[in-house]
C-alpha cells in the first residue's frame, strides 16, 4: 500500500478545477475523480442533509473541505488520516481565497486555474507529500531483510487502525484477517501487562503446531508481524525485529 497523497479541487457541480495525482494513480482520469467525489458530496447534502467530511474505502480514505462553490479533497492511505487532514488545512489556507475569487468570474475554462495548481504542487513538494515512493521503498527493503532471515515465512507492517502498510505475505495468507487481528493482539497484550503493572509489551510471541507468530510495536502507529517456522532462531528474530521497528518508526514519522 502506498501512503502517497492525491489532491483535487472541484466545483460543486462536479467539474475538476485541478487535480494533482499521486505517482501511483497518475493515469486516473481527473474528471472521473472529481465527478465521483462530487457525487458522494451531493449525496451527503441531499440525502443525509449533512456535508460529507470524510469517506473511507478498504485501506484508503478521502477528506473534504468546502470553500464557497469549491470543494478541496485529499486522498491518502487510511493510516495517514491525520497527515491528510493537516495537509488539507494548509492547502485550503493557501489557495482557498484565490480559488473562490476566480470562480466569481469563471466561464468554464479550467486552464484559468493552472497557476493555482502550480502553487499547490510547490506546496506539496515542500511538504514531501506528492511522492513518498522513496520512503515506502525503504520500508519494503526493511521488511525484505527480515524475510531473508532463515526460518522466516512472512513479514507484515500493519497500522494500529488495521490497514496493511506493506508486507511480504504470500497468497496463502489472508491479508484482511491478519490486518484485523495483529493490532488486536497487541492491544490485548498491552492491557494484560498494564493490569499486571509490567509496562508496555515489547514483543508478543505465540507458538502453534505449525510455527510461531511474533509481533512488535512500531511506536504508536503500527505493528510489525513476523511468521516463522517452528525451528527458527526466535532470539535472533526478536533482536532483528527490535532493530527494524526502530528504523520503521522513523520511516513512518511525520509526513
């Protein structure tokens, strides 16, 4: 899963005024994006009599902000909701008044918004939000390093909200199930140790007939999971997971 951000400004009638896609979605039709977001927005206003502020898909989410006849929207991976909301506030603050003013005399030519799009791109680049490809490449490299440890079968990095960030899971693993249970297991461990006054769990270790499951906290944002064979060197895996968790926490730091 990518954490890259998509930014869109559209007129309330669905016309795309500007769209800055994440690299992974650069071929998406901008008018298709704005039309879809506009339809969801109108549904909220007309059916629910309320403005849609956020929509969530499987692993992805979109946050909205209304500004006159314009609607600003940022799409990102679900675990980056806080960053997406902060980015949206910055974009509206930087561009909102100019977009609203331009719409007063607008005659339908979206090219008029090109200078504002350039400003938006500059802001996104300063924030490092247009492309986080390098960051997620390093995340995947770190997971692959763990995967290469003898006896390790699979590795996954899962947000505490239950979204898969990255993994080396093979098709015989159910990604949805693993994404759901890993944070829950860590929470149970946290509650159990808290009750016994033993502090926060560093690792959770579960042994079964066919192998072992090891979980490590990655700060407050994610859980690192390793599935290993029964004869794997668990002590070495613990050591490498702790080191990887420290690196991954920095990689997943503020956008």
